[in-house]
C-alpha cells in the first residue's frame, strides 16, 4: 500500500509505502514522481539505507536534494508508514 505525503512546487508528488520488514529490518520505500510532456520522472528510495532503487529523469542534483529531504523527514515517514499514512481530519 502506498500513501500520499506531499506535493512539491514543481509538481513532484511524494508517496511512501506501508512499514515493511525486509531481511529482518523495518523498511519504508519513498517514491518521487513528476509529470513531464512524455510521461513521468520517477525515483524510489528505500529507508533506512537511503538506497536508490529506481531513478528515471531526475538529475544528480535533484536526487541529492531528495536525499537531504529524506534525512530530514525519515522519522515522520516511518511514523506515518506504521500508522497507515497521514490522518487528516
């Protein structure tokens, strides 16, 4: 299951997985996707290892910005993943 997290000013949508256990470790996958004229740019990172699983269309500088974003938001992403996404009343 994937849950919405936020949409950036350039229309990049950030979504995250539910909390998963992979190789005995709690993991969350975070997906970045931005519409383009030909489809989408996309990237996916696995936390807590910050391992990029997929990357199409984003520059090295953009990926570096996403990684910094993830370092600042990982604690929230794990919290929301464990609770079934952000609960907005």
